[in-house]
């Protein structure tokens, strides 16, 4: 059950109350943002338990860094950025990226991409969880968060080419997953 949030408390009151150590207001901040931030964590995590770990670590960082919020831009955007960075940090600690050669990259690039390019992001997100953590992280950073391959490379400590090949591999794997899902669905409809 999702905790209820009191929408009568403004974001400014949330920030002030948390900075003053008001436990009721800290709980309110958690209640207000945990459902959305858990969804962010799930996109990067391999399972619900890992997502919970990222969620907990993210909220610890939000509370510790709250005094650095400068009221420039949206507070929710600031909170979200902390959670994305926390998920990326956890990924970097585990280092899941698989090397892909340039020859493999060129083969991948031309293969199967038209199906994935025509799918809506919402259709793919359920299957994204089946990707390996490395592919899932690059896919999320590029497709969902809007990072460039250069930015992904800088953040993850990989080359821009590796980021591109990870995304390309993720797309091929997702296409195969989509095809299997469609074949399975079509097979069950004919029975």
C-alpha cells in the first residue's frame, strides 16, 4: 500500500521542515516522492530488492544534500536526478558492461532495428527489465533520461563507442524479446 501524501504542505515547507529535522515532514517528503522514485529505481535495478536498496540510498542522499537545493528548477527534478545518479553509481560499483567489438557493433547496427524504432517506449519498458544490467543502464540513460553517448561514456567511465554499442546491443536483444513475446501471444490466440 502506497503511503498517503498531504498535498497541502508546499515543497518549500517540505524543504524547511526537513532541514529543521521535523520527522513528520521528512515522512511527508518520503510519502510524496517514493512512488515516483521507486519507478525510477526499478528501471535501473535488476529486481525489486535492488530497487528498494537504491530507493533507500537515494533518500539518504536527498536528506543529506537538501541544503544544497537552490530553488532553481523543479524540486522533483532535483530529487529525480539524485535517484538516477544513485542508480548509476550502484551500477558502476558492479561494472556490468560487456565489451563489444567494432565488427559486432556494425553487424548489430543494421540488424532488426526497424521494429524497435517503431515501438512506443511504454511497450518496451516491461521488457527492459530482462536486459542485463549493463545494457539496461545504457538504454535507460540514453532513451529515458536523454543523456548523449558522450555523457554516458563520461559518467560510466567507458568510451562513447562502447556506449553506442551497448545501446545497439540492447535494441537487438529487446527486438528479440518483443518478437518472442509477439510469437507467444500470437500462438496463444490461435489455440
